[in-house]
């Protein structure tokens, strides 16, 4: 495939920020996600978010936002699979399935994904499409809470988050049917 046709990384054109470490017992950067995390009935869908844990973020961190975005979706604007805001700075791990649960720390909530649900929506690229990148990111913010609600669009939340991001940790597993 011609790399010129691959959409850019979603953070390539934003102001540079510090980075820290994002890891997972369920996913690896650049490697295929297990189908159990997908949104495809053919793949045995569970729409279960992978376990995530992070470290090395700035001491000034007041909260975190966790996101999952597919820049390769054939929409012209990518596809938001998950946005979890309001995580306190003491939260440094999310268990497998946390993207679907309501057992979140006080003040944390899900923003609607691009399908309209307020939970993690697993990968679902068209059958036969090249592998899509699923950009999981943890954003360390300088505020304890963003002035957003669960019904706002991920793009609007991202716009507001951009002004408060101290650092970002990113992992890009892939998925294809």
C-alpha cells in the first residue's frame, strides 16, 4: 500500500507535549488486537476494552482522559471508539472491560462514541480492509475536571482537552477482519 494514502496520526499536527508510558497486558503497540475486543459479531464481539496501565506522567497532573480513535476509518474524519474523562491522578490502571462498566472513580464518565453509545466500542473495520490503527491514548491534564458533559461530541471534548494537556501516552494496536 502507498503510505501516502494512510491518514496521519491524530496527534501529528497538535502542539507537542511530553510523553509518558502506556502499557497493556492485552494489547501491544503495532500488533493486532485479539478479536475478543472487537465489535464484530464474526469475531465473537464483546466490545471489551483492553486492560491499560500507565506511569511516568508529570507530577502536576490533576486528571486523566483515556481515548481510543481510529484514524483509518473511511469517514474522512476518523472514528472515536472511546473517551473516558475525569479520571483522578491516582488512577493509573483500568481493568479489562472498564470501558463498559459503571464502576468508575468518582467524577469519571464516558463521552458518547461515534456510534452514540457511552462506552467503549470495539474495532470494526470493513471486512477485507487493510488493518486499522486503534490509537489508545492517556492524556495527563492540568485541571481536575474539564467543563464537558457526557453528551458532548468527542471532537468538542478533544478541543477543550487540548488546552489542558500536559503530557500524552500512546499505544497503537491494529485490527482487521
